[in-house]
């Protein structure tokens, strides 16, 4: 995982609507960059629905949620629509953002599945928290608690 208190690598990816989205588009806001292994699989669905259910709290805290997987745009669009996610999903189909964020090992053949890692990025683009996600059920609430604590500090 990338170290906390370091700059988050810049990227541009296609979202679930096929539009370019860059990390720099969100400068001035908090960002939860959520890497998940594969669209519409059990653990990813649980985690995604938890983030969906707490989306109003994330929005109230001025935090954007960006979900990233190695799936193509059609797969992430279907995943978003099926579970009515109110946040953007991004396609890292060539897996290069995954390399930059250490959610896949560099120099290996295409792996298809991202590691389950999240980053909480502050309004200046600095990684404030790195998460090796162990429990998909509690992760959305854990991040929200950290976000609130960081904003209060």
C-alpha cells in the first residue's frame, strides 16, 4: 500500500458513463478512493452497498467516493445500476492505476482482480489514511469515522 502523508498519484480513468475522470477534478474535496476486486461479486457488493447506504454522510462531510476496479466500462455501469450506487465507478481496465496505487503487482501479466485497498485523500491530494480492507461489512463505517476525526483535528 502507499504510505500515509504522501501525495496521491494523479490519474485519469473512464467512469461508468464512459467519461474521463481525474483525481485532480476533486481537489478541494476529500476523496475515498475505493479499489475493489470485481464488479457484482459478493464482497464487493456488500462493501459497495455499505458505501451507498452511508453516501449521505459522506456527502455531508464533503467527501467524494470513487470506486475503482479492473472491469470494463460496461461491467461497472451494470454494477452501478443494479445496486443504485450514487457515486462514480471507474474502469482501470489496463490496470495501470492499480500499479500506481499498489493494488496489483507491477511487471506481472494482467491479473483481472484488484487487491481490496482504499485510500482516504485530503483536499490537497495527500493520502491521509490507507486501508488494507479486511472486513467489507465495517469498512464504510470505519472510513467515515476516520474522515470525521481528521476533519475535526
